[in-house]
């Protein structure tokens, strides 16, 4: 269990407002101290209301009219939400004030120009529950990932200056308070969670990053013009130090200062960089440990064995209707890239898959088990009574994920049957694996499939497993195949087309682009060569199965 060493509350509205301050959020109305723990961050959707965790922080994208705000606040109060965040400016009227008071839901305003996506990411970081899986771990006693904000505040207090902590790609990881009156680049960095591209380009052109990475001590960066326009405000100077773990550069710490640091303050920043390095290494190790733990719990939950109920509980799920999805990418044998890169890509896709599912349902979870990422997606109430609707929605969610995710590999997702409760998750998993195997064989010709839609293809693959490879083709079909190989004829394709067309010569001949009389002659010749009675239903079934099994490529097991 991740136990924070900071005394700040880990997931309260007070903590969120203290960390983000007036840079991003302001209180419009309501009691921000009412909710001790934020249960999760959810985006409001009036057309498809998501299920809310207790004390949810709801992002009201597009909400602005005070009457609409009052109505939504009242609804959220009945569903146990803690606060609603809407875009600034917000002028609360009597109706909104009364609704906030009666429902207990606070209303916060979000700074214009900032990204909702970035806000959601920061809020999820700040409100992350490190003890979600409720288990002992070597990480016990460490500061959680969200507490990089606390470290940034500590460094800012030590140096009496605003601080940001960034990764190697100039993405913002954490920032201290007192950022309101700095300069345009710092404000844009916090609003966008990324250093502005033009500013990093200037720093690169002037060799600033090279100087930072070469030195193990703080580097002073003089003020830079915001643009070529002398009327534009200039960027304030900064002291910067690289954050290192051995020879690896993990990121940087940027401190807004008017002049180079004194020897004493420089030494303090140097020591602080070691602390930040430990936190960043811990974050990376804890993330890997959390992945392994989640994979173990998910594997137990999907077995539907004696320990599945406990695993479901520790994953934050309920004993409720759910559906299992299985995601994989092409094997290393068919993709010219190093196994390490393939493993990294699988991990990246799994993390993105887990985030996508959790955005659909707050209790959804996913983990990588072997080379397959399994996801458990609880069903919304309106989908629980209709398995067809539930399967179609899960397939649609999977398709939307593949449309949004960027990968040079070809991800595939199989969707199992809806499970009524946790005891049926094993059956849903088996269905997802069967659908995934069909996708990997290429028989479906698509990237997402429900097991109900590829049931026949799955049966054929399983039948192929039962038949020794040397036994297909056999009998009549084997004789026709041998004739084709000897005489360069096309009798096998003729027989297959006729069977696929249910004996309709016109349709079958059109599919082969030959005259019907030519097709009839070839069909009679196939029957003679194979010594097959085409009027016998058993003979037709035997030939059709053998021809289907012959056309199946080798399908790897999931």
C-alpha cells in the first residue's frame, strides 16, 4: 500500500485548490471542505450520463448558463458528487447559489485558455489513490506520484522562488505555488502542461539544454525576449538544474530568480535535485510494480476461481455485469522490430487502453498478462438487460480506442460475451480470446470482433486443432487437389465456389468470371476426379469443411 509521508490530505478539494491555486481554479460557490476524499474525476455528458464514483469531481465541459449549472449541480448532489468545474468566467446567480447550498456540491471555475485534457490529467495525479489495491508493497512509506507537487512547494520555500519540475521532454510534472505573477512562458507551461515550443526552440538554439545536461550544478539562464517585438514582455531569468539517476537525465528543475544563485542556494538546489530524482525513480518503479500487481489481480479475477471475488474487490470492481475485452498486437516474428521495443509498445498500448476504459466507466480496469492486455468493463445500467446492446457498445468502445490510439503495429481487440457477475468472467474471457484468435488468423479481416460475430470462424480454428495436419485434405478433396497440381487445373476453386453459392451455378460462375457452361463442365470434372456425389449432403458438408480448413492460415494461440 502506498503510504504518503506528507501531512497534506491526499485527495481532497482543499488539496486540489492548494496545489493548483488561482492559476487554474477558483471557487465560485459552495463548501470546498465538505468532501474529504475525491473518489475520481469524471467528464459530464448530458447525452450519456456516466456512472459517478462517490465524491466525484465532475468536469462540466460546455456548461455555462447559470440555469443549466443550477440544474446540473442539483442532479450531481443527488448522485454524491463533490464539485463541478466549469469554464471561467462564472457569475453565480441566486439559483446557482441555492442549488450549491442545498446539494452540497461546490462549483469551481477553470481558467480560460487552459486545456480540459491537461486539467483532467493533473486532477487524476493529485487525487490518485495509491492504496487502491490494498496490499503490502516495498513501496510502502514512499511519497506518491502526486506529491511531486509537495516537493516543488518545498523547494520553492527553500529558495523563496516559484519552481517547476519537468521531464526530459519539457512536459510539466509538478509546480509550486506563487506562479501567478511570473511571465508568459511559465503561465503557458502550467496551463498547457508543456513548455511552449517557441521557448524550448530558443533555448535549444542558444545551447541552454546542452549546458544544463553537461553540468551537475545549477545553470543560470538569462532573460529571453518573448518575441522580436521590443514591446512584448521579456522572460524572467531562471536557475536550472538537471535531475539525474546515475548517467540518465530524468528531467529538470526550473526556478524563477532575478540573478544567479548564491553558493548556499545553489547547493540547496543541488541537494533538492537528488530528492526529486529519488521521487521520479520511485514513480517509475511504483508504476511498474502497480502494473504487475494489477496483472496478478486481474488474472485471478478472470479465472473465476476461489480467489476471484477478493481480486475483484481489490481491483475496485463490484460483483456486477461486465464484459471482458482482449487486446494484442502482431507478433515479433511478423514485425521487424526488437523484442524490447515490442514489449514497450505493448505496455504503452495497455496503459492507453486502461485509461480509455476508465474514461468510459470509473471502475473499468485493464492489465497486460503475457502478450495480451485484458480489460474488464462494467456495463451501464441500460445495457445490463440486453446482451446484444452490451456487446455492441463494448465493440464500439474498442473501435473508438483503435481509431484514437497511435501505433505502427496493428492492434486487435476481441470482445467476449457479457458476464452477469464476477463468477462468469472466465467465460467472457474465453470468448474474448476466441474472438482474438480469429482476428490474429486474419479470417475476420478486421481489428475488432465480438465472439458472437465470429463464432463459426472460431469453431473452424478449434476443429483444425483437432485434426492432424497431414489429414487435410483427404478423400475426395485430396484427389481433386492432386489433379489440380498435376494438370494446372482449377477444379478446387470451382468446387469451393459452387459450395459457397449453395449450388447456384449462375452466382458461382460469376464469382469466378467464367461462362456458366464452362463452370458446369469443370464442376462435373471435379465430381468425376474426386469421385464425389454432389447430391449427397454429407459429401457436400465434408468437402466444405475440408476446403474451409485448407483456407485457414496458422492461427497462434492467444
